């Protein structure tokens, strides 16, 4: 059954246009310019803080995010149910931990691999690495409609990672959708679609303040950035074991 589900997920992916790497790079370059240029996009790989609110079904979530250079991160969230639950996830670049309702465990094995794959998706979505780092194979995808507007797509392949499809609004050049495959440990594979919207200008950087997520084409969650601040420094202790 698991193999059948995986084959169904794989077969649903659109076919990429062969020998289209140069065309894909042109689409990426236009996307970089639309988002404010390389210098502005590189801020997303540096130090920043954000406040986020969201929903997952009937569950409401509030969250504070800290992002540091060298792919370090700390996410502190509260799940607002009948009994609120506090969750903290920290990754210092070498080790990762999760703290749920006062109990801390190190993230290892397949859970850690899936966390790292999520970081890779964010790295790719920043666009700049696709033009300057080795190891990416790029190809153009068929045009689709995203949020009632035409969008051009590219597929990103890299050894050791699952493919990621990026879609750019045909008019503005902004990244408005990503699609990838997620393999939650112990669960069937998922097609994860993320629709990006409500773009705002932060000192020249066009940033999507709303992310609507679909799992296997069904709405799973909505995340809205309440605030984001780019800062010069974040203390190392913020990435200590929680």
C-alpha cells in the first residue's frame, strides 16, 4: 500500500521540459529581481526574527521564530486548545531538539532528516543559491494558474534531496507557489503545496506575509506573519538546548 501511494504521488508530478536549464535560470533571475535583488534576498539566510499566527483546522497557533546564520533556528509556539500546549524546536546546525509540554528530546534519525529537508526547501526558495551554488539541475515546467493568475514553473533537482517545483507569477515574477514531496516518519508520503501571498516591502525585499499550505491537495494550514525584523546579531545562547 505504501509503495502504491508513493507511486501515485510521483506520477502526479508534471513533466519538465528537457534541455531547458538556461530558460530556467532566466526565470530565476527575473524572480530575484522581482523580490528586490540578491542582496535583499540574502537577508533571509542571515539573522531575523518573526511573529506568526496561524490555523491548522480548528486549532489556532501563535509562534515566534528566530533565524540565525549557518541555518540555525528556534521556533517557539503555543497550540491554543482547551489546554494550551507550548512547543519549542531548536536547531543549532549540528543538533536539534524539541520541547513539548515541558519535556525535551533530541531530534534524530528520520525526524531530523525531514527537518533538514524543510531547511533545504527554504534554502531553495531564497533563489540566489540556485544561480551561484553547484549541484542544482534546473528545468522548466508547464505553465499553471496560481491564485487565478498564470504562473511559470521550474523544477529543482539536487542529489540527496527530493525535487522542488517553484512557480513564479507571470506578471510580477514573484514566487507564488512551491510544491514538494514530504515523507513524515511512519506516515504515507505527502504532496506539500505552499501558496505565497500578501507580499510586502521590507527595505526593498518583497516578502510573502501569508503562506497557505495544502497536503495532498487539501487545505492543511494557514500561516500569517504579523511582524518580521532583520537584525545585525543574535546571541548564540538562543540556539541552546531548550
